[in-house]
């Protein structure tokens, strides 16, 4: 799937900037965004090795006159379509005895509501419906693509996590705290509950240089506005860290309700994460790049790094 991400990136780099220049005088109440995760940039293919997410967001009309509300309130409805691929550290082996985690593929759709009442805080509620297992076709697709493009073909998909329907909900609360001019900290607290992932997370992110409040920032996907031109451009660097308390993880442990998966491992209860990167937004286009690091997600595993790229356009 590495080549897939690179090809997608090539076309998106040309498509999104061009689209962002159209309809310059109209309101920007809709957004399309593409996010790509991949570890190809570090020369390996393991753990959370690739992910693709397509987002559509729409700014809902306020209940009262927009001039009266000003920036005090904003509600954004979102829909998502995506997939994720998980493999062990060593993909050349067929026998699970040589694997530190199981293979898993995940296809999903989702819906979300993001709401801000104040300039410095917002809440985010979402639900995902998806499938994990052979039924997704992710394993066969990765094997076929790696063979066609000359990448090393993963050999152990026969022992992947068994087929399961996944329902997961999430709630996130974000708040930013100003430190000095051009520097702030954003706190993100998250709760995840369902048949796929059950965890509690807490992140702190330091932003510096030229950024907007999180109710109008590409950092939180809140640049949509009923009045085009009111959202300022952004260019900022960020450095973040966080921790997850994990109660269950279907991609490692299989189903909560049965043990049909041929190979599973126990999820580590505590997982540390960090990321660093930059974000840029001007007019109707925005983009970001970050390097993400996660600690061991299972006892026999190791730390993992991957790159996230995202592109969006407002219309």
C-alpha cells in the first residue's frame, strides 16, 4: 500500500491547490479533506503501516442571526470513509510463532458532530461502523499491490484477526491556553467506547508561530465559515505528546465476544504517543505533515514511527 499513498499524494498536490482558487467570493461552508498515514518514509512496513481517510464536512446554519452569534458558536457535521492496515514487524513469515502481533485490516465509515461555544474550546462526538477481517479484502489487496509494485509481499495474512462487525463511539474535548504571543498549548481529552477500541486518552500540543484559535484552525478542522475571508491564514509548527489507557484493542486481541481469531496478543495497557510537524492554511486550501511515534502496543513489540499527510479544500 506504500505506492498507493505516494500516487495519491502526487494527484492531491495538484488537485487541491487548484480547486481552492475557485469561487473566491462565496461562503465556505463545505470542506473535503484527505488524510494519509504511512511508514514508508522510515524504510519499514509494520504495525500501523498505512491508513487512508476521506472526510466531508459541512458547517450547519446557526439558530440565530450569524452577525449576532459572531464567533461564539459553530457546529460542523462530518462524514468519513477510510481504511487501516496492521501487520507484524516481520512480514516474511507465515507461522504466527514468528509474529509479534496479528495482521488486521479495517474498513469503516463514520459520522461526527463538532461544536464550539467559545473561541478557546470545542467538543467532538463521533461514531464509526466498520468491518475487520478477511471480509474487508485488505489483506489480498495489500499482497496484490506489493507484488505488482515490487515491494516485499507480506506472507501471514491467513492468520489475520477474524471477521467482525465493529461499532465504536468517541468523545473529544479540546481547549487551548495562551502562553505568550505566538505560543499556546492545546489540551485534547478523548474517550473511546465500542466493540473495536476502548480507551481513554490525553494529549498536550504546543503550537508556535502564526496560528488561529482552535475554533477557526486547521489544527481542529474548524476553518469553515459563513463569512468568507473572516478566517486568517495560518503557518505554524507543533509538538505534541500524549498517553492512552487501553482497555481493549480488536486489532491485537480480536473480538470481545469470541476467540475465533487464530492468533492474538494482549494489548499493552499504557501507550505513549508523540508527534511533531507543521500546518499551513491560506484562502480555501490547507495542508499538514507530521511525524508520529508510538510506544509498544503489545509486550513483544517495539516503538513505531509513521508520517501523516493531510490536504483539504473549502468551498
